C-alpha cells in the first residue's frame, strides 16, 4: 500500500506541478525583492522567505520597510495556498492508494 501511495503521490504532484512551481517562483521573487529592500544577505532573505512561506515564522528576521512587509504578506499567503495544495494532493493520493488496495 505504501508503494501505491507514493506512486499516486508522484502522479498527483505531476498534475499540480505547474501551480506549485508558480507559487514557489512568486515566493522566491518576493524574497529576492526583500533582499534588495532590507539589505540582508541573500541566504538570510531566502531563509526568511521559506520560514515565512511555510508559516513557521521564527521572528529572527523581520522586515522594517513597508514594501517588504507587504511582500512578506504575499509570501505568507502563497505559503498557505501551497500548504493547502500539498495537503489536498496527499489526501487524493491516499484515496487512490486505498482504492487500489481494495481491488
């Protein structure tokens, strides 16, 4: 059943990959803009982007400029959408694996 789940998961990720790659591109683009606005290091800006996007939000880096804060909101909302998309794909793969094991 585990193998069936992973096969179904890869199939579902193939379907939503264009959407997920667009979301990741928006997040990285916003992170690069924050890097320029806040004058952080590139690694710090990308770290901030993915910590914010994954809705973890440690708070060790916080934007001070208004435009960077707006971009951080965009990153946060994109992360919420991406998390929901991953959850939906996982549930769909679980259902497909369950259907295949019942046969």
